[in-house]
C-alpha cells in the first residue's frame, strides 16, 4: 500500500459549534486511518459518515461522546467520508483537538489514477486550444497587452508551433563557436613499428595463456581418469564383498541357520531354526 495523504494538525472547537473534515474518495479501494486526542473529560462528540456517490449517507461511527479515538477503515465505493467533532452541547469555552489522517491505496490503483489524470489533462488542454483557435473564446482583452503593438507579454496564447515561444522582452543572444576538431595525427614508420611490436606482445601473452589453459585441461583430464579408475576398483571390491556374504549365508543355511543376527560370536546355536517356520507381524 502507498501512502498518498498523511496530515497531522491541531484545531480549536468552540462551544456551540462543530467541525467537519470531509475526504473525497476517488482512488479505490483505499484505507483510511484516523487518530485524535482530546483534553481529559472533554464533552466532544465524534462521528464518521460515508456518503457514496450513488446512494444514501450512512453513519459508520454514530455521533456520540466517548467514541473511539483510533479508527482504521477500508472503503471500496466512491463518495465522501466526513469526520465530525461536535461541541454544540457546551455553552462556553473551547476544546483543542489534535488529529492525524493517513490515506493508503494500492500501488497499482495509484498508477492507473495518475495515468488517467494525465490523459484527462491533455484532452482538456487540446479542447481549449481548439476552441481558442476557432475563435470560440473571443479576442484577447486590451488589458492583457498592447494589441496595437502586438505585445503579447500578458497573454497566454496557443500556437501551432511546437517550439517554445520567445519571451516578450528579448535579450541579446550569446553566440557560441564550435571548437575545431583536432587534426588526425600522421603515422610515421616509427609509430607503425611501435604499434606492430605492441600487437606482437599481446599475441605472445595470449599464446601463453592458451598454453596454460591447455595444460590445465590436460591435468583435469588425468584427474578424471584417475577418479574413474578408483571408482571402478571400489566397485570391484564391493562386488567381491557381496559375493563373500552370499557364500557365508549359503553355508549358514546348510547348517540350519536362517537369521545370522541371532548368532553369538564363539557359540553354536542350541536348536537350529526350522526352514518351515513362518513369522507374521500384524501392524
């Protein structure tokens, strides 16, 4: 949300009067936050009324003494929101009120409203310009300048020329001379040799960098091959271990042991586990 209005003020409400603060709602939806302060024991009534553009007015906060002093409201319809402080019940004296109003709208709606306002301004200016050029707005008044002397110093005029109009009181224009461009330097055999030597030096440095890059690539390729060989050796070791475990399990099965986890190192199972026993676990 973007803050488009933030105002903090103080005012004095005299006895027997009321003060109203209207806010026109044009960018919607919007959020309005209000906070105000009164003197302790002040007998000032407060209320909020919303009058939509199409519809009847509605009391959002009924006018009463002791109304809330902090409000945050969201509006979705066009209209006028009016804050009222009523001190008409008093016969004499005055009350000081300090209030702050903050209005927030969405960034998208703010951009749309700004663009629409700019377009409307341009359309109005074009309409007035056409009316002026067609003579619908009458002739310039003599008070706006000396018509006989063609003095337009006090008159705003529309013209078909897109360039800015010259001021009524002309002043001597300063003249500027463009600086001549420096002549290109003539090349000599010595300067050409120097340039060629610099080019050779750059080419040699580039060749060195290319050689360094190639050596780095070769080292990286050797490292990759070594890593591949090491991985292959490890895979062979894993395969050998798996085969060894399979041999051990088959030997245990020949002895009548189905679950090797039940074995204790150094001991022989008293009763071999039967191959026909089935264990069922219900979850």
